[in-house]
C-alpha cells in the first residue's frame, strides 16, 4: 500500500513536522504546500538529503489538487500567535485561511483524514469538519496533547521522577480555558493528591506555568514547534500504520461530560487507521467537569461569531 501525506503550511511547525515524520515513518510520498511558493521548493530539496539515511520518499512541492490520492492532509497553515496574543485572537485571521484550504482539498477528490494543528485548534478543527462535510472521525485536531506533554514534564521535574511515570492530562480548550485533571493524576503509581508537597498553591503554580510556557517560548525564540511537530508525527504515524494510540486531542463531542454543543474539544481520544475510533469521557471531579463545560461554552461563543459563507 502506497502512503502519501500532503502538508499544508511550511512554516516552523510544518517544516519540523516534515523532518520528524520522515525519521519515524516509512512514507512513499510527501507533498508540501504553502502560499510562499519558494519555501516548499527549498524545503523539499533540503529534506530529500536525509532520505539516504531514512528511506526512499518522494518529497516535492505541490498544490491542493495533489490531495486527491493522499491518505492524510495535515494543516499547519495560519498566522502564528504574536507575543501577548491569545490563541482565540487568531480566529478571524485563520478562519479565512482555512476556508481557502479545505474547499480545494475536498474538490480534489480527497477521501482521507484531516489532521489540524493551526490555532485556535479546537475552533479550526470544528470548522474543518463543517466546511468539508467529512465524517467526524476523519477530522482530528492536536488539541491538548501538547499542553499535556508540558504538564507531564513539569510534574516530572517537580517530583524528580521520569516523565514516563507521570499520567496526567490537560483537557478542554487548547488555550485559556484549559484545565489539568489533577484529581485523577497518577505519578509513579501514586495519586498526585497524595504527595504532601503538591499543595493547592503548588498545583495552581504548575497550572499557570504550563499555560504560560508557550507564550514564554514565543517571547524568547519567536515560535513553538518541536513539541507540536512530534505530536503530529505521533498522530500521523498511528493512522498510517493502523496502530491504536490514545492522546488528549480535539475530538468531536457527542454529549460527553453533559456538553450539548456540536464541537471539538480536548479529551482522551483513540485513533487508528480510520481516524478517531473512540472518544473517551474520562472520569472528572465535579469541579473539573464544571471547567470542561465552561471550556465548551467559551468555544461555542467563538463559533457563534464565525461565518462560513
């Protein structure tokens, strides 16, 4: 079976993802699209130089029409967040960009899976599904997977344990209404709440540090891309290899947590070769469930202000 990925957006995230993907997946063809036409030309030439070490892949610049026989279309295109901006500040700018991408991709005859990582990712994933008309299992967003990775790193540092021993997630919006599932978190086989040093004050500080980490990275180097590029690689490789994995992703909500809105939000999600195979309503405390409902309400407020015409 030939495997083909079309990448839309060749900025810092897209380019890093392409490099990671080629090092982790046996891929037959990688097509790179960007409004800056010369960048995919240069990136394709640069990336093909690693193929002698990684395997044979046909890497080339292309157009949306090349999606016709692709397995996956990955969308990283969009205006990046500037210092001081929230992810939701990007809505109107990036919705217009999204419209210009999804329709020609669908018109090409594309029958695969959309994977979205442009921000605000929950909003843009929801809109990608509505614009494309695709079944909801074939549209996936990176959601709170990056936030959760940052949380695990922070907890591992504070408790001096390997990050692999940390089982904790950020849920809800990939943004300001996200929240940590501290009440259910387990570190090194022990409930996080049972660590005496994990006081309410410390947990609040961790929550703040995790939420502000992206902004600090942007302030220091202009963009964040290593973590989200690796998350994209995990998602795409699982789909191409038909391998089930579970990550907190932007997934279609259908009554989970008592949410009545028709949208995508960060929750544990199982994906495989068919896209989303299961959306998991993880156990939450009453206070956390309220936070999840609040996150959904805030996302719906934004969606209500978006026009798809």
